[in-house]
């Protein structure tokens, strides 16, 4: 029993046609011709694009796969520079124990109200212990403008309040230089300038002019001082 195949054309939209001749199948002319039509599935399946978003510190990409997170992977500091400084002053008001987390071991803290700066975490923490004890439970720092600069530096304007009311002559500003210790930001260097209770006004300009003339008149003596 033989079957005759009609010529078939192949293409993406072509229809394959198979015809069985009734004259060659058992010689029975009563059998109807059967034609099978079907479409070939040659159309390309669109590629699926799968976007995988993962934070580098959680799942670093290695070659063709993502590395599973482990306890040894570094976790970035959750606080920005300005938020770190704000939390620092919040700790001065409420949490002395946590305050040490924001001070570096080799911190240099220069408060212009004192003759000598405080060096090292131990001296700086002792200064803040005395400061907080002097403030009592009601007085607290109130933060104003916080401005971030380059190289982990920031400036802060603040004042003291008693029972939500500003205390006169307590305005000041601080300039802080931060660094990283492990995964957190800490204050490495700070300079604090506090408003003077003395308000000389125009007298200050007269005094400045007097010293300027004195220094210009005796430059060598000025350089030796």
C-alpha cells in the first residue's frame, strides 16, 4: 500500500497538505479523498525579560548568579550624614548611654567656651556627662538648620530651650567632620561656637579697629605674642 504525498511548502505561515489518493489505496474508488490541513508552529516565542532587583549588600552578583546573604556581609549605615548629627543631639537630650555610638575613639572636640579642646572619646564623653548633668531634665538642645558639606562635613545651628522656651544667649553652631567606623558614621572632629552673653554692639567694632591699628604699628611684637 503506497501513499502519494503532495508537494509541501514550508514557511512561518504555510499550510501543510497531505492527500491520500483513493486509486492507490486498495483500488477502492468509493473511499473519499482525505485532506489534512494544519499550521506549522514555527513562530518564535517572544523572550521574557525578567528584571531582578537586589541590593548589592544583600545579594552581591558573582558571575551568572547572586550570592546568598550571610552574617559576614557588611550592612550599610541606615542613617545619612544629617540624620546622624540629628540623632547625636537627640541622644544628648535623652540617651547618654547611646551617645558614645556617635563619637569616634580619636575624636577631637573643640568648644570655644573652654581653654583646651577635648581629645579622645574618654575626655569627650566626660564633658558630655557634665554638660547633661548641668542641663537637668528640662533643658534640651533644639536643632535648627543642618547643612551637609563635602568630605563628611556638616554644620548645625542650635539653641537651648527650657520647657519649650528658648533660653537667652544660648544660640550656637557646630561644625562636624565625620568618618566611618565599620558600618556607621561617627564624629571625628567638632568645633563649637557659642553666642557670647556680652553684646558690645558698636563697641566691638571700635575695639577691633583699635587692635588692628595696634598690630599694624607693632608687627614684630605682635608676631612674638
